[in-house]
């Protein structure tokens, strides 16, 4: 289905065209078929399927059609500051010809700027539960004015313990029959369905399976490789395939920092992203990566959901994720909104046991490949490591013997 067939308000249709959106994704088509007619929805949808545009188009179309008589506002509840900022960016692009006010409300920063935004008036507020409650308790966020509610990444909100906060926020809003509500979740769990039945108005349930969301558009490659030569294989893949950019996942934050440094020392402009970095630094790294200021980012699962990178060519699971759902979230960073992409995963002795659960979850067997010796590349970062004396007093590299797999030891 084409976006022009939706007969959107001319100002919104123009912004959609400016974004380069032409054909609706499955999530967008099924969601907008309900929400543009004012119905509530509970949608099972991964990130990268176009769901953000679906709920923003719903909000903007509703506000534009209501015109000057509109007295309500929209509230989008999200689990993290990073996701709030990304949704704000997309909202500003779709709002460019409409002129509504958009802003973020999240913790970890001072209250001054956010209080100023609310005093001036926000048409579309995007925020995390704790800060939203604080601002509501101060009387600055008037939840009785919420006419459209979006709960995004509901499963993550619940995992992070925000369910009581969400219920407190909803209790301060108009009754469900007097607002339009949309819930989006990677899985429509018992908790998600319970919240939808309790607080949404006769919601339409929309479900897309993980197979539909990832397998059809992502080329998946899986290499069996020993842990000690994973860096060599990664260097070989980057050299031979020459991706314009790549997002590389590790399971532990110290490994993310170490791998990013190794890639830098091998000539690849790279940074790392993990939960222990200060919020301001994390945000700058994400902004710079999305702007293309450096092509390679090594990240833990703090970036697995909600990180939107236009035209991401490759995702690498340097460590196979321990949670099978995170495999879908990770590779969903590429092949967004119907585009094609490539996901490369390393099956090592440490994390290989998680493969069976991943394959069961996506409903597909992934062919296991074995790289030839010519596909590995020497790790030049070892030349930078401090040399230390061996037991005989002679100096040797701290990483000696780890340059490439020896012939006859193919992994």
C-alpha cells in the first residue's frame, strides 16, 4: 500500500514524502488502518518495522484534522532516554510543516529546561515514567489533557519495573473512552495484554511474528570460530566486504571497549557504547554514529532496541546474545522498514549454546559456516600492546601468538 492512498492531511503528506516514505510496512498498514479511524490498538512489533512513524502519523493526522478546536495533547511513554530522543527527532521531521510543539521529558538531567518546555506548552511529549510522574506531581504535566496515549516498547518498560508507574500515570488521565491509546511491544505477553484490556478502549490486537519481521529481509550468516581469533575473523570480514558502516554487539561492556580499541588500532574509525558511560557521552556517541561521523560502533544491548540508523549495512553479533529475543532486536537494526541488510554472527565455544533457542524463536535454521584461513586478518593492535619480559627476561608482545590462526587450526 502506498502512503498517498491514506489521504493524509496535505501538510503531513508533504512531510511523509520529504522523509522518503512511499510504501507502508506491514506494521504501518495494519496499524494505520485502525488508528486513523480513532480505534485503540495493541501491536506486537519489533523496532525497525516502522512503528514509530505509524503512531506519530496517527497523532499528527488527528491533531491536524481537529484544527484550532483541539484541546488535548499526546503523551508517548518510553523506557529509555535514548529512545525518547530518537522519537523526538522523527517527530520533528514529520511535524516540520504542521508546527506543533514537541519535547522530551526524562531523568538524568536537570528539571529547568523541561519545566520551561511544559510552561510554554507541549503538544507532543515523549518521556520516561519516573520523570513524567515527577513533573505531574509538581503540577507541570497536566495528564488530564492527554487525548492520545502511546506506550512504546511495553515489554521493556515492564522488564525494567515500570508497570506500577505506568498505571499511576494512566489513572491521572481521562477515562479510556475519552482518549485514543496505542500500545507497542516486541511480544504481547500476558502483562501486555492485561494492561491493554484494562486501560485501552476495546483495542484491536495486531500481531506480526518474528519470522515476518526479520528473516525475510536480513541475510544471516553464522561462522563457527574460536573465541581467541574472533577479532581476526571480524577484521577479515570488514576488509573483504567493506561495509559502509556496521553495528557490532558484545555481551559485556569491557569487551565492547576492548574491541573498539582494537578496531581503532587496525585503522577503523570506531567508538563503543555501553551502559556505564555517562548519559551525555552516550548520547553524543549515538548522535555522531547516526550522523555518519564514524562508521563502526561496538555496543552492548543498551543499544539493541530503539537505536535508529538510516542505511545500516551490517550488524555483527561478535558474541551471540544470551537472550534469544535480543537476536531479533539486534539484527533489526539493519533491514529497517523493508530495506535489505546483513547480519553476521560468531558461534564460539562460550556463547554457542544459545543458538538452539535463537533458531527456535525465529523459526529457521541458520547455516553454520567455517571460514578459511584466507578469510582471517592479522590483528595489528597487538603491536601497540605494552611489551613485557617473559620468564627468561626477554621482551615479548603481551598478545604474542594471537595474530592469526595457525594453518591446520582452522576455526
